[in-house]
C-alpha cells in the first residue's frame, strides 16, 4: 500500500491540465449585480473544472453582503447596514446549496477526486453562512462552530472513510467480525477473526522517527507512513490455539494499531492547515476530534480482541489467587507478549501526545479531557491503555521473579563438601562458567551475571518503554529493591559465599591452607561476579537515566529518583566484596607468618658496621628469601589458573601488603636496634618490599600501604632532633606514628 500522505497530496494538488476557456467571462464586482453574480456562480458550479471559480466568486458575493455600505448618525448613536440578500437572492442561494450538496453526495463515492470535493465542501460552508443572514440580517462576517458546519461535516466524513479504506489486509481482517463465534454465547470481548497464514509477510517502514523506539521525539512536523505487503489467504473461522497463533495475533494486533495511528497522524498533519484556511481556525481542532473518534472506533476492537485472545482477565485472576498461571509455561512466550503490550501502550501514548500538542498549539484555548466543552475526548483510548498496563504490570513482576530465581538456581555453581584432594577443582565440573581472555589473563565468572543483568536491563527498559511513569516506577522498584537485586541477587551472593567460607575454614584448619579445598576457585569466581555486578550496576543506572530523560519530559525526575535505589545496591555489593576479600586475605596471612621468624632471628641484625653493610649490599639473603617465600604463598591464588579478576587481585594483594607492613612495624620496634648503616639497609629492604607488592598489584603502586613503615625508616635515618621536627611538619597531614612510637623508635638507635 502506497503512502496515504502521498495519495492525499496527489489528490489535493491534482494533475496538471491544459487551461480551458471558461464558458462565461469573469464577472466584475462593479458591473455585476449580486443576483447576476449568483447566476455566474451557478454556471461555474455545473462542471468540476470551474469549482474553484465558483468558490472565488462566492467569496466575492459573501464580501458584498457582509460589508457595510452606508452609515447614518441618529443622535449620538451610529447605525450601520449591510447589503442583505433579497428574497430572489436567497432563493438562488438555496438552489446553489442543494446543487452543491448533491454533487458532494456524488463525489463522496469517488475518493480519487478529493480536490473538487474540498472545494464543494468549502462552497457549502460559505453558502450556509450566507443563509444565516436571512434570520440574522446584521450578523456580518462569521465562522460557524464545527458541529454546525455542514460543509466541514461532509469533508470529515470523507476523511474518516479514508482510514479504513486504505488500511492493509491485516487491519481490515482484525476489524471484520468472525463468520462463526468461538462459543455458543457471543461475548462483547470475544476475539475477532484474524488472518493466521504463516506465509503472510508484513514489512513496516517508518518515514520519520516519531514512532521509533530509540529516536522518539515529540515533534509534530514529521509524518509516519506504514507500508505493508501480504499474500492472499483464507481467514479462519475461529480463534486458533495459543501455541499456534501467538506470533501472528500479536504481530497483527500491533501492526494494525500502528497503522491506524499512522494514518490518522498523516491525515491530521496534512489536512490541519487546509481545514484551518478553508473552514476557519475553530474547524481544525474539531476535525482532529472527529478523526480521533474514528481512530477510537477502529482501535478499541483491536484492544478487546487482543485481551480476549490471550485470556488476560483469566491469567490475572489466576495469578492473584494462586500466585501462578498455567497458560504461559514458556517464559519466552510471555516475554514476547509483554513486548507487544509495551509497544501497544507506547504507540498509543505517543499518539495521545501528538494530539495534545497538535490541538494545544492552536491559538484557541481548547479543553482536552472529558468535559462537554472540550473538542478532544481521550477517555476511551486512555482507558484502553490503562487496561493493557493493568495486565502488563503483574505479568512483568511475575516474569522477573520467576526468571531471576530460575537463572540463579540453574547456573550458580554448587557448594561441595570438603575436598581433601590437593589442588583446584577442574573448572569443567562446574555447571556453567564464563571466561574472559585478554593478552595477560583469564578471568572466570559464573556466567549468571550476564544473564541476570540482561534480564534486569530488558525488564527496566521495557517498563520505561510503556511511557507510563507510574508503571515504570513500580517495575523499577520491584527489579531493584523489592524482588531483584536486593532480595534475590545480592542475597544469593552472600549466602553462597558464606557456604563456601564454612567449608574453606574447615580445610584451612585441617591443612593449613586453602589450596586443598574444591570450593576455593568457586569462591574466587563469586568474588569476580560481585565485581562485575558493581560495574554493570553503574552502566545500567546511566543507561536507564538517559532512557528516562529521552522518553519522559516532566515525569523524568520521578523515574530517575527510583533509579537512585541502585546506589544502595552498589554499596551493599561493595561492602560484601570488601568483607570476603578481607576474610580471604586473612586466611592466606597465616601462611606468611613463618617468613617473619627469620627477621626475628639473630642472623638478621641492623647494628651494622661498614664491613657488614658492604656484605649486605652484595648479598641480602633475608629479603631475597622473604620475597621468594611470599611469592610462593601468593602465586597459587594470583596466577592465571585461578581466574581471579584484576580488581580482586589488587584487593587481595593490598590486604596482604597491609598485613606484611604491620608485622614489620611491630618487629622493628620489638626486636632490632639500628646503627646509621643499619637504618640505611632497612630502608633499602623496605623499598624492595614495596616494589614487589606494586609489581603484583594490577592497578598500580602500593607504596601508600607502607606509609607508616616508610616513615619509621626515614626517622631512623635522621641525624638530629631538629631534622625530626622538620620531617614531622612536612608529613604532618599524613603522619601515622604516635608520640610513644616515635620515642620508642628513636630509642632503638645505636649512635
């Protein structure tokens, strides 16, 4: 079907024709009497090619009879009189009126001649205004109210016929009653006959971005055009079962709804200025209201058919009573149904916004609502939209909870009993895992993170796509706080980690390390999942805020406020990750404690003389052995085989760095004394230690974790009390040593 707008433009402009010589000479206002002018008009109205001349001359006549011709003064009052038509003129006007009405009736059956039909309707409207002068002789120029203008009424009837006449076969089939009812007792909500031939193909193309899901804006300057192609098929006489007819019914309903809205928008966009010029500014909003009535006439049965076909009242009733429903065993089918419901409400709301903006942009103060004084009545369409949203909301919440729980139960790795076999468990034994590789590392995730956030993203975007702020807020609250991230996702992390923690603690007590436990790699994997979830929450929040700003205008802050609930979820994940990283680091720390026994032994001393310092400079066995032992402890947890993410590696290394620094700080004050050369040697060893931890970190330097230890070595290398004061003043803002520790440290010097 070619574009309705293209058809309208073609019919209004018309084909170029060779100019024909008129049968009568152009009358002159100065030399022609009003009655003669009416005779000329009658001759012009006899053939379609001279309708425009008839209208122009009728306007001249109208100006004559509505323009004051003489003014007299009677006392203080001024009197004006019009050239009121005579009885002969009124008879001729009545005759012209009947002729024009008859020709309109004839042309209304030929929709290809819109140009001449519009001229005749304008002539009837003008004649009707002239006829009023018989009962109101001093009325002067006037504009008829829309509901009283018979010429406008005839033109609106023609436009309303275009909507269904130029609809595709899919739309016509949905609006055609079935040949046989689906039950012995017909119901007003029974579904209509539809075309379910799977060979049908529907191609929808949009000439502007108004109805596009990603680029919608409220501009009313763009016109939407729907084109469809379908093959001929035989319609069924009854509704096909749900499993067979689902795609066809859903797509057909959505296509028909979109097509009707598009054609009404096309008609309004193109004819609004034509009606305003031809019938007056009051007429254009009235025309919009009548076209919208026709739109309601066609769309209401589509809504009713859609609701009845999928038995949504029964589904909702069953969901309220039992908390479940039997009609949708397949979540994918329910997901597709809700996609269609969302698009139905979205298209409807965009159409409503277009009407409000179009009518509201007129100079007149038009009441938009339900009152009798308003031109535009949106109550029927708004009720249909709210009805669809009323079914959509509980279905979406149920879908979210069910799919979320099913995803968690099916994909999270299980908690194994204590495994006494040394080494990590084979990753292939896990139910599902996702692996991200780059040139440096392999990061393992449980795979459920992508699934969960794909679900949350889909559900949240779909709720915003309804263009209903209350509906979006309700679904967002359910997805984030009440039934999604808070109660299911984060709780599953915490429960799973605590279960792993118990078995790992038993293994740690029995074997002295975590490498023998099969749950250690799963524990690491869940830590990676938490880190990735934090990243996804930030992305999801930003994306949904942008989407809300694009879809909503005045209500965008309300929806964005609901998205602030993602911040507490991010904080809970952060605190959960920090807690279990600390526990994991604390579990590794006991393996490091034996390395400090060498630091406390007499073989390591800092009361060095020059010969001792020269030997240590050539060979420093303590720090070399300490770094080697430390690396042996950390490598099994930090190498690529474990699959730990970069961020979590950094967190573990940082925690071990803090522990190592604190142990050196304690032992320095408790076990060693320092000569100036010994203090220099300690400074060199601390720098080596910092360099090692920074090299193991995936983020950057960890020197800030050793700030207290570095300050201690700096104090040991100061020669005078004045230098101590100067150093303290420089580092005052980041000073980590208290007064007692400074005194004790300085007392350990042997000068």
